[in-house]
């Protein structure tokens, strides 16, 4: 059996990246970071769609992004798998 993997990054209950690809409909470099974030799918909607496409959530890891010794952002990585 052969497996495919999908690594998703969440920020503020949105899937922002999947395998390194921006998921929003507004470009990240648009100059309006809130609009760009809001254009990303919500985590629950993304997972529902992925599940219909055969993806299964197999792991989740919390990440903390720090800058200048202070926490600037909390993120979670979701690991999905499906067989081909």
C-alpha cells in the first residue's frame, strides 16, 4: 500500500498552508494580513472537505513561534494521510 501525506498549518482556526502552499484566496503579500487570513478556510471546513477526499487526520502538533524571546503566534500542524 502507498500513502500520501498532507501537512497543514493552522493559525487562528484557519488552515493557512497545506504542504507549504498558501490556502487563502487573498494573496499573503496583499498588504492586508487580516483579509488574507480571513480568506483561508476554517479548520473544520477544510477537514470536512479533506475527509470526503479520503484524507484522515493522523496527528496534530502545537507550535509556538517566537520572536525576540516573546511568543508572537501559536500554530498547530495537522498531519493527514490517505492511501492511493
